[in-house]
C-alpha cells in the first residue's frame, strides 16, 4: 500500500503511523508476482470496494519499485520504472493514462524528493548524469514535468546526500569523497549556495 510521505517538519522520535497516499477515499497499492517480473499499480475505492489496475509493468528481469507520487489535487501521479533499461519517472493521470516520460537518458534516477506544483517541477536524485565523474555519485536535480530543463542543483565531483525542505524552497547538501573532508551547504531551489 502506498503511503503519504512524512514531512520533514513532522520528524521526531515518537512512532506515528503513516497515512494513506490519498485523502479522497482511495487506496493506491501494487501487486507483484512471486518471480518479481510482473507489477500492477492499482487503486481501490474505500466506499465501494471497486478496484482498477492503472499501470502494468512486465519485464524479463527483476522489477524494482519506488513510492508512487500523487499530486495536483490527486489528478496526476509520477511512476518510477526501468522500462528503457534506465530508471526514470513517467507522468500519468490518475486513470492510468500516460501523459509523458519526465526524465530520460542514460542515467539512473534514484528517487523523487519533491514536486513543486506551481512551477510543475520534479526534484529528484540521480546517478550517472555527469559523464566525467564516478557514475555512483548521487546528486540532486530539477526538471519540468514536461521533460525539459534538466538542472543540476548541487553539482561537483562528490557524492552528495540531500534533504529538501517541505516547501521545496531550500535543501541541505552534504557532500564528500573518500579522500575529502565532508562538507555541508544550504542551497535554494535553484541550486544557489545560501550558507
């Protein structure tokens, strides 16, 4: 069952159950075959019990998954898949109709960390975009949901670990290599170093 992401401002040491992804009486969930080669992303109506398969993934290899991202008043969703042999995000409406591929290219998208609905932008982490550095180094990127304007927000020849604010306005970028001292920066959503 897909759950709502926990906001950074809500983090504490106490246990709090996570909420369902939908606030409109729906349960989004996935089913996967025992051999992990068939994945269905489904939705169920809490009131009627009606279920519907929205997205089907079929591969000859093991299928990995990431959390479904629901946004725009629950009319759109982002689905992570390795259809092209690379991990990317695909934009769907909540009836399961593909709108467009958001990220594309010979790199691996790790996860979505935020969606700015006003600018229709996706913030995500990825590996292997800069071809002149270690492909395992992770960085934060921003892209328009129509698939244009890919922007590196914390570029550098380092591996980074980022934490984006709930507002998507700022993020902390911790970065280092095995032969450097770890450093931390506060940056805005355009990647400009604030502190």
